[in-house]
C-alpha cells in the first residue's frame, strides 16, 4: 500500500479532473459551435505520444465505459534478480477501467482510470493495489486561442499491467524516462502540462507551455541500493510554420529543472537545469505516412550543493546534442511507428540524470482471416549513460519486447493473451539490482458492463 500523502494526491487529481470534465461537458451544451477551433499540428514539442490507431478507426465522440476483468500471469523472475532461479511465481490481477470521452464544439475531454489489485501465489508480501490515471482537456477560447490541460499519474510496481497503461500519457519532451526498469519498487510518477495555443491562420501556430513532473520511489525489495527521487517544473515555447501543404517547420525552446532527493552519493548533483533549442520538421509524406524530426543542443547545468558550510557551490555545464523523430503509418488494418531519440533525461531512480539514447517500434495488425483478431508487437532498446560527476562512465543497457493478441468474444467480452520480455544490464560498477532478465506470459478477460448511450452534443 502506498503512503497517505499519495492517497491525498491521487484523490485531489481525481476530484479536480472529474470536476473539470463535468464542467467541460455541461458548458459544451450551451456554447455555439466553432468549426475553426482545431489546434495546429506542431512538428515537435506538443507532448503527443505515438499511437497505434488505424486509419478511419471509429472513435466515439461521446462515451462512458466501465469494465472489469481478470488476468492470470506467470512471471519467471518476480524479484528481478540477476539469477532468476527459484524466483518464478504466478500472478493474479483483478482490474477495472473507467473511461469518459466527450468531443464537443468548444470542449474535448478524455478521462481514464485503471486500478488493478495484483496478488502473488508465493510472494504474497508483495500484494498491492496499482493504478493509472490520465486526463486530457482542451478548451477552445475563440477562433484563434485554445487551452489544453493534461495529466498522467501512475502508482505501479512493474510495467506489466492488464493491457496497455500508456493511454493518455504524455510524450517527449514532457514525459519521464521510461526506458529504465526498477524491479519491485513502488513508484509514484506524475506528469502534468498546460498549453496555451495561438493559431492566427491555417499556416502559423505558436504555443507556450508549463508543466511539472515527479517520480518517487519506495523500496519494496532490498536490491542493494536505494533509489533517487526526481521532481521539477518544465516550460517552453514553440513557433511553427506550414511551409507547404504537407510540411511544417518549427523552433522549440525547452526548459526543465530536475531536483534530486533520496539516496544521493556524496558529491552528486541535487539540481539540474536543461535549456534546449530544438528546430523541428514535420512532413505528411502521404495520406497514411507521417515523418517528424528534431535536432539541436541541450545545455545541462548541474549544481552540487556544499557538504560543509565552508564548501562553495559547484556548477558544471555540458552541451549535449539531442535529436530524434518518428516515422508512422496508419492504414485500415495496419498501424506502426518507429521512434529513435537521444535526449537528456532523469536517471529513472538509479542515477541523477542520463543521456538517454533509445529506439522504440510498434506495429498493430488485424489478422488477414478476420478483422476481429488484433495482434500488437512492440520493441524498445535503450542505452542510458550517466554523466553527472559522481557516476561518470556508468550506464544501463536494456531491451524489452512484447506481443499481444486480442479478440472480442462478444460485444462486451474481450479476451487477451500477451508475452513480455525485459532484459537490463549495468556496466561494471553500476547500480546493484539493475541486472536481470524477466519473462511474463499472461491470459486475461474483460467484461464491459456499460457503454452509455451517446451523450447529447
């Protein structure tokens, strides 16, 4: 069970987002329509995560869904030990999902909450409640101005929840480092962001944004070392211009301040300021293929606070060349994306901060013999290089892969089968407990109790 302050934080988030969602829906019934309110699609910087949606896939404009389910899994290395022998166990999940979706002329609202209680056959001391909460609210203030509010909260002990838990999550550059795995540590993470968007015409777009990110760990298993917590604000601005009918050019300024607490080694930084200047490019290659890319310098200023009254503050500045992009395809029965990226990011609990180089790829395909069978394959490879003063030349290398098969048995019952693999390896002298191989196979079923009649627009 997580700490009382996290209960209060979660209750506050749910109450706030619930009130905003209700207000958004009620207000949308009385305002006049505005057909020019669609936000401009920025080349990079808007915090959108890549998705696996089919072209023309029907997304309801108004919906309320409540579902419950059960998932049985076998995990070969529950403890995440370097030697997995004897650490296998069966895992049971009882889960639920609450989703509210509304699209109106002035307000768009998406709210999702997924709690699931996970209990083990042998390691019963690690039974606990996990949960994911996300909200995305957009208000069109007038034909040229709109306001968007987003929040994503997770309280988890592993990334193997019932189905995907990434829906509603923020993407780069407004997300926490998701390429480092900490086995069986209670992790509470929250990313929030507010955007004020200006669209004076169909060719020009600008926005300013501010946000806050936090990641707190509570050790469950003694892996030989404690973990580092991270929190801090972020902000920035972007101007983009549609240079042709199918291409966008943008310029993003990004600021992040990361503050570190917890098990900090002597002489480690307690604060990092990041200034990024990132030109970007977007290209709609065809009706089904899109390319985005960004590259530029990130200036990292670390501050090491004195260990004694007579010791002065230590400041160190480094310039890192960041870059990345996404290539994606959306067809009626196929969707895929590939996202390489190199950025300065938080250290995921093991380090203060890192240079994170990663590639992520995923594909979703309806099987040729039936549109009722969906298969999703995903892969991620990453190298996280610590470059703060106390951990130079240390790194983590990891790979993860998954395959999931989904089939609706009836209109309300959905069955899933999934396999996950995770490998992580630390360099010599790296953090204890970071080396492991883990496999999990899962079978699950969900029942959708209510799909409310379409709410009036």
